[in-house]
C-alpha cells in the first residue's frame, strides 16, 4: 500500500526535479545539488536528511528503485527514478511554491523582534557585523553570476541566484540604514517609554 504523499519541501522538490533529469543514486543527487549551485537554496549539509527525504518519496510512490549496483568506489548504491506520480506531484509543488507566498519563520526577523535586550550601541555593533557579512555574501553572488554569464548559461539557470542577490542587496541597504539611525541617535528609546508601553498593553 502506497503511503500518503509527503509534504512539499525545497529538498523533496529538488530531488524530484533532479530525478526528472535522469535516474540517480543519493550521492549523485547530492553531487548535482552542489555542482549546480542549488545548495544556496536547499540544505544538504546533513546527508541523513537527504536519505530520509528519498525514503519518504520512495515510500509514497513518487520515486522508485531502478537498480542496485556495486563497484569499487561504492560497495552498494541504489539508483532511483521518478514515477509518473512523482512528475505530477513535482509540478503541483512547483506551481504552489511559485504562486503562493508562505508564512515562514527565519531567525533574523525573530532576533529583530527581541533587539530590545541590547543597548543601542550594542545593537549597532551587531548589525554592523551583519552588514559586513552581507557585503561579503553579495560580492560572492555577483562573482558567481558573472562567471555563469561568461559560460554562456541561459538566464533561466540563474534565476534563483538573481533572486537571492536582490533579497541580500535589499537587506544590506536596510541594515545599513538602521545602523546609521542608531549611530546618529535618530533611532532611540528609553526604558521609561518601554515600561509605559508594556504597562499600557497589560491593562488592555
């Protein structure tokens, strides 16, 4: 009996998409994710998560075992291929992910919601360090995009990098503006103001 289809995830979609390209064993999937630069948008730092995803997709009938082989480099490796149900599911997941924004909970906004644990000077210092890291990240993206363009790759292969670059550039601009406001004193508060706000909220 086929298990219910697993919930969509970036990794599950990517596995189905790569198997749509050709049958692969798990190591081949992981290698292509890295070779094609998809590790920017899919977390494959832990191989166990990839194997669990493949097991779920296989159990749900979205992929199937094509063959199990042995060679000197890999004592035993299972090659998987996508099924018709997997193709339909991948298309449905892709359309949903592209068309419907989801409520996600990344770390940075959560940290921003608790910034009042820091003093203004401390806040400016840590955000300045983030700005430095974003600048370095942005430089790396632009170098990668330039290299891809020189290789003559079509723009469709670079869209995720374009998006990440745009988001990173926008975040960097915003963080720098906040740091500037903190350094200039334009963004400030007092303990008395915060206590009054908290007391007012508690009385409502």
